[in-house]
C-alpha cells in the first residue's frame, strides 16, 4: 500500500539444501512416537526458508529490483535426510506514491 510498480524485472528464486542431522532425526523420531511437534525439524525448516529468502532477495537486487511480489516457498525432501527450500517471486521496481500529487484536486476544491 502506498507504492506503485514501475517495472517488472522477471522471476527470481533462491534455493537452500541442508541436512537435518542425526540429533534432529532422533528428536523428531521421539516426537513422532509421542505425537508431539518436532521443534528441531521446525527450526531447520525456518533456517532453510530464511536462507532461500535471502538468496532470492540478493538475486532481485542483482536484477535491479527493490521489491518482490507473489512470493511462494516450496519444500522438498531428499533421501539421506536432506531438505530443500525454494523461494520464488517476481522482482519489481517500486516507487512511493506522491499522495499530494494524487490528491491535489481534492485539496484545491
């Protein structure tokens, strides 16, 4: 709100692949056995998501963008307890709207 898109620069993405680690696997197994949530896996997913987002932002800046719209995250699991998170969006150039210019007619009247 309060900004307008000046230019669409195209799709940008960022990916992170990381292992879950033995300790995460063990605690997740215990959590699964007792029907509890797995904070260790949730923390790994959050780290992967933040890393993917950071890479996507970097790729947008390289293209000349100052914002990203339509962001989605995809999660994938691989064998050997590896997880991947991909962040995707459209890089754009935005500009703050000039409220005074847009409402000049209303102010004059």
